[in-house]
C-alpha cells in the first residue's frame, strides 16, 4: 500500500498552486526591495490586472467584446470619492461599498439593453454607454468636479471598534494584493462552476446553448453585472491609491487598453490578462523614457506583431512551449 501511494502521480493542480503561491510570495516581498516608484508601479499593475480580469469574464469566457469597462471602472472611482467626501470620518468599507454599488448599478443598466444585441453591435452599444457616462461626469461639474475631477483624503485601514491605522506605502500594496488575489480566486471558482461552463458554451455556440434550454440572455446579463462589479472594485482601489477621481478614467480609451491587456496576455485564462497588463504597462513606461512622445509607435508595432505571431497571447505561447 505504501508503495502504491508513493507511486501515485501528483495532482495536475499541484504545479498550478505552487506557481500561484510563488507569485504571491514575490509580490508580498516586492515593496520591501523595490524603489518607491517601482513599488507604486507594481501596485498599479495589480489594479489594472484586476480590471483586465473583470473584462475577461466577457471577452474570454462569454465571447462578448466590451468597450464599456471604463464606465464601470470610473464609476467605481467616483462612488468611492462620494463616500470619502460626504461621510466623516472617511471609511474604507463605505468607500468600497459606494464604489461597488455605483459600478453595479451602471452594469445592470448597460446589461439590460446591450445584451439584447450580439457581436459587433454589442461592442458598439457598450462603447456608446461608456461615452454617455463620460459626458455626464464631464459636464456635471457641481457633483463630479468636471474636468478637474475630485480629490479626497485616503481612508485608514480600519475595523470598526477594533483598530484604525493609516495606510503606509507597503500596507496599501499588501491590501491591494490581498483584494486582487481573493478576486482572482473567486473569479476562478466562478468560471469553473456550472455557470462558467454555460458562459463558455455561449462563447462557442450560442444557438446550440439556447436550443438545449438555457436562457442565454439571463446568463449574459449576469456576466455583464459580474464583470462590471469587479471593474468597479478595481476603480475603487485606484481611487484609494491615488486619492482622486477624474473623467479621463471613464473615457473609452481605458476600455480599449483593457481589451489590449486581454489580447496580449491570453483571453479566457484570467491570469493572462494580468500578465498582459503588466507587459503593456512596462512597455509604455520603458519606451516613454526612450522615445518620449513617440513611445506609442514601438508599442503599437509590438502589439501588431503579437497579434500576428502570438494570437493566443503570452500565456498561450508559454503553454505551447512548456508542452513541447
């Protein structure tokens, strides 16, 4: 019996969880070894990675390209700003709650109308809705601050009745890392659940999924709401880190970059979009120091080459290399 147990092959999940633990451990110690700029940069990559993961629910798992995630991201920021500017003392929990409610409300509105459309028409409708929210935020100066945006104090990390401590640079990084890691684990569980399997069935063959009895529209609505909720959470984290909210983050260009994150990293993987976000942001940072205002030219060339030669993204390329 002992020999048979010893000879039993390891679970396929063992290398995965080992890799996950190693990556998390490296991110935990990152703020202890990185200079302040790169530490802040690493924190921002985690936040943008969460936004990319949220859009992967639609793009990679449901086959619905969305250009509306900037609206959910921006409304998460403004929701957090509303809580931090109107409630005294500033509360981290209420900032998160307000941001999630704002993003979820917008996601319900967009989902109700946009999911009635398919393919390019869905993508265009999400783009239109994001522009509507952008115009409202940009012009409603009395509430949103218009083009100047809103600034506010960073809330402390607190548990009511127990403790309240201000965020340090390291503490904020670890808080963001914990939120992103837990969000990833939750989204991974969702995508591997029966609900996630139905979403992938819709991606592969929507008419057949409908024919076997699934209410496709309801699944799409829930997918948009779920995706918008986590995009709003990313917006809340970004607002807390930078202590401001601006209409530029509601502009559709943010949605376009989010799609690029997915394409570069590998759609339908959750991990891939995070890697894509890190790679894209690092390229922008490095090339902007060399080519200055022309940095987007080499970034665009590399992206084009990746679409042609690495259509499965960075994660898909690594998987093929490891399986050879």
